[in-house]
């Protein structure tokens, strides 16, 4: 498959980070760290792997994307607006009364397939969509993005077993493996042990990659499409708060928004990064 211009997508990722920070700052609340960590994953998905049509969000032949870690929705909103699913000016209404852009995704906004935010549920829904597609003899794929802390939930592993049992090779899970969750480092809150091996032992084709390298992510999605007879999971190593030096790997930035001075400092860093591409 021909890759789009990687340099342009890298620039797009930085512009999306800028939109995320503006949204959160204007809202005065929201989840900064886990939104910034998934930007390249979403860029690689929406500009390469995912069959989607912003002009026809309910296109029958579309692939499905489910954001199980719903608190990361500012990143998804920014990508959807960039793709043209809705007006970019709507981004600045994040978390406002009457806005469709709430703090967790809700049905009704173009491009949103499920209301999410109660952690642990997305992969079960992905399985249901994939089974329905099999009955319809459809070749659509279902992508589900989970947080690594989210996989502490037992329902995730029930769903993992189900996908393997039914050989759902049209399901691709993606793990935002940033090693942090709301209460601290994942290994301190609940150590998941040999994470790669755990998915493999649950019957999944397990692909490990750099979650901030767009070309490597594209290659990972391409590989996942070739897997037959079993589901695939992409474990994407990421940095919580990626792109903003004073936010990166800081647990306290899980669920707070930047203040005006912090926003200006972050935007300066991102503009400098943009100039280096």
C-alpha cells in the first residue's frame, strides 16, 4: 500500500495537538495526557488504515472505530474535524452545555460509533459488530482503542477470549501503552506482568510498535489486515502528554486542562516542533 506523505502527516499530528490544547483550555477541564498520547495512532488510522467517508458517516461499507478510552475524545474530535466530519469551529464548544462535543463521546456526533467512557466495554462492542459483519458476509474491519490502565478491567479479558474463540480476524485492538493511569504508573496500580505475552497467550496476533512513529503505525495496521483466523492487537508504546515537555509522563496531567500561561507555553513548544519538520 502506498503511504501518504509522512512529513505532512507529522505536521498534521502537531496541528491536532494544538487543537486539543485549545479545546481543553477553553473548556477549563478535560483529559490532557491521554489525549496527547493517541494523536499519531488516530492519524495513522484515519489517513491510512480506516475505510471512512466524512461526507457519508453512516456509509455501509465503512470500517468502525471505537474509542473505548472515551476520556481521550478531544484527540478524536480534533481528527474528525480535520477530516471534515463536522465544522472545526465546533471544537471550541468542548464540554459546553448543549454541545455535541462532551467530555466523553456520545452518539449523535458524526463519526462517533458508540457512547463510551465507562472503561472496559469497547472491545466487547467491537466483537458484536465483527460478528454481525460476519453474518452479513461483509469485509468491514473494527478497530478499538483501549488505554493500558483500562485493561485492568476484567471485561477486557472476557472480550479478548471471545474474539479469539470466534476467530474474529476482522477485529483489531490498539493499546495506548503509555504506562500511566489516573492513580499513577500502571505497574504500581496493578502490574499486568508480561503484557505482550499476555495478549499472545489469549490467542491474539500481537504486534508491538512505536505509537508516535506514523510510518511504523501504518505498517502495523497493514500487518494486522493480513492476519487470518485470529484477532490482532497493536501494542503502541506511547508517552502520556506527548509533545509538551512539562506534561509528558506526568500523572497529574491525566485529568486537568492547561491554564492560559501553560497553554501559551505549550503552543510555543509545538510551533517550534512544527518548524523542525
